[in-house]
C-alpha cells in the first residue's frame, strides 16, 4: 500500500525512520562432503550469498554468521548471533547436516529461528546429476530431524522449503521477516500514554508492566501538561505552515472554522515536538476537561496532528487505547496501514458491518482525499474542533486488534473481509462498509467473543497469515473470525 493518499504531495508527509529488521543468517552443510565433492562447498556458499542479497533487498540489516560445517563452528556462529540481538535467526540448510549443528543456534541466541531449505532449481536434471550435484538438492533431508530435535528441546519450529528463485517460498519467508519486524518494533518501541482512562471503559484499561513483560519496549507516562508547554511555544509562522500542510493533505469542508483549524495546527506542531522529545513510536491519549479550559482544548485539538503523525508511521489512538495504538504500530510496521476503529452500525439489507471512529485516522488507507469536517460537538467527549472523515480504500481488508485474557496475557485477533461501496455517515468519522461474507450480526457476536475490547484497527489487504506469524514469533495466541465455510 502507499504510505499516503495519491493526492497528497510526496513531500508533505515524510515517513518516520524506523530501526531496520535485524536478521541473523547462518548457512551450513556437512564437513564430510567437502573432500569427497570438491566443487560442492563453493556452490552452496554461492546459494547462501544469494539468500543474503534477497534479505538485503527486503531492507533488512543482515548479520551473516557465515557457513558452518560442524558443531564447533555452529557454537561460534551462535555466540556471534547472540551478541547481535537479532529479531529473527534464519538457518539455511543447503544440504544435509546434523541437528547438532542447528540446535546450539536455536538454544543460545534466545531468538526465534526460521529454518529454510532452498534447492538450486525447481527440479534436478536427472541424466546429468551425480552424487555431488544431488547433495545440493537435499537440504530438505535433515528438516524432519531438526524439527524432531526442536520439539524435544521445547523450541518452536517453523520452516520454509522451496528453491532459490521460488517466489512462493520467498513470499512465505517474507511473511516471517515481516513478523520479525513487528517483534523488533515492539522490543525496541517507546509507547506514549497521555492523560487518563475514559471513565467507565474497563476493557480499555491495560497493565503497562505487562506490555513490557510480554512484548518488550517501554511505556512512557505523559501528562497533558507535557503537550501544553510545547503547544504554547509554537510560533505563528509554524502554525501557518501547518495550516498550509493541512490544506494540501485534506479537503476542507465548509463546516471547518478557521480558528479551530488554526488551533489544531498549533496542537499538531506541539505533538510533533512531544513525539520527538520523548522518542515515541506510538501514542494513546484521552483527557476529559471541563468548560473549555486548556486541557479540554488540547484534547479536542488532537485529531489533525494525530492523523498526520499516524500517516508518518507514528500511530496515535484516542480514548487512552494503548492496546489499539500497539495494534496500529504492528499493522503499520507490516505496511498494512492501521486506522483506529470501532463498531458503528449493522446494515442487514446489504449484509455489511459499518465500522469507523471519530478522532485519529491513518490517512494512508483512505479511498480518496481525506476530509476535514468541523464539529461543534464531539459525541461522548467534551470540546469541539475539526475531525477527519473518509472511507477506507475499497477491496480486501483485515480487522486486527489485541485482546487481553483473565491472566493478563495478550492475544492477537483478526478477521478478513472486503470494504464495499455504499452510503456512509457524514459526521466527521472514518466510516466504512465491511462485508465479512456472512450475517453481520453473527460476525459481531463472533468478533466480540474473542475478547477483542472496544477498539481495534482496520488494515488494508488480507493479513491474517501475517498477524498469525507475528503472534507465533511473539509467543502469544492468535484467533481469527471467519465465515462458516472458512473455519
């Protein structure tokens, strides 16, 4: 997906640079073969170099531990990869090798391992294949051996088998690399939590310690005063520049009040400084406020700046929804967008679920130029100002969010559907019509039963397999809601 709508100037919303996914790579084969078949080792090493280049083309930082031929070399490679703090370790079985060469890497790196075996071509040229040539094709031979030893050692096993230029295999490998990117984003992430819980929303309450315990990273507790002092320092010139940016990114409805737009622009600039000063990768916020005082005005002025930040790769969620801001970060890391959402209505005539939210939105999933609408009332909240309105791009979509169990453990939840055209609300919300392939009421029942909570994120594309892979690497459960024929 594109990072921003096509109508937005390329220079308007520069993506925030993220830490590259760090992939540890070790390839190997059996030392006994090298004196027997002198040309084999160089062929296998060239295959390993090809794999390295493919990972680099994915934008990964590759920590190449070299080619191993015995358990001693495996131990040295494991130590190198342990120190490298990788997001995933890929072990390339180029030919037969013993499980004793793979197990130390999985044990000592304390990192999820993906085992791959990619033979040189789709099939052997049998009339011209001798023993030495055949050995380059038998990387799958030790795979059951490795899987058995992993199971007996309590190590999660995952693998991809194929051939070097097998795009189906590389698609499956890419899914694991994307999941590793999520693991890296969470392990190293800094997640802002500003304000207080929306009164009474017990499901939204999230134990910050458990976020760090289960995902890694850090939750930074912020006050609205941290934003207040930064907004107060915004100059008239900076505010005018932000208004100009808003006019280039959004279509402005006639309901937009210029003073409200100007205030939202000041808050937007202050938000950028808050994110920069605290090195935030995501943010969740809420403040109730009272009678138009400064904190109420700050909370009401967040939508423009939060949407711009989300489009740049720093997701922002309203209503103090830490779990949803994390889900948005996960989705954005995968290139799937990720826009704050909730249930709005069911249309049984058309068989669709109407879903959306007021407040922050991911502009990159908008079907057309997003609209800024002026609102005199934010329903259920205090304050007034401008809000974002759009329909998610039509086509495949995935709803995704984080549930939390009675013991505090997190769970990934997803459901795949389609965004379809039709009548939409025009009330400053990001409303879309989603067809999940079965009765909307039954979908809502099944979705709610997963323990998802009030909010989640909308992602472009069918991404359930991607989220399943990320859950696997993170060691947490995954639940999917699908139609009766898809279960």
